[in-house]
C-alpha cells in the first residue's frame, strides 16, 4: 500500500506514513483489517479511533448553521441601511 498523501510505500504493519506522518485512509484501514483478520491490535486501535471520530464529527459537508448565516446577513443589511440613512439625512 502507498500513502494517499505523499505516495510513500507503507510497510505491512504501518498505520502511519513514515515519510509524512499521515494516517492511513479509512479505505486503506478496511483493506488492511481484512488482510490481517484482526491480528494487529495497533491497526485495530487506529481503526476504532477513526470510526469514533467519524461518528463524532459527522463528516457531512451539508451540516452547516444556516440560521447563523441568515442572521449575519440581516445584521449587515441593517448596518448598511443605517449608514446610508445617516449619509442621506445630513
């Protein structure tokens, strides 16, 4: 296997790239786990940490706070309206 970040060849027991320090991708960990059949506790630990991080972070890019953006835009428009009104009423 090779590192998806730098392309460096990974050893059979490597979960972290010795060249750039990047963790293996989830797909690579799945393949490695299948190859080792759970014989490497270190890889199992890395796999479990990545699984928990994915559940915690919810890597869904559509998960944004649209309400905060809407409030920010409304405040900007109000501030601009006040500035324009102050300039016109001089």
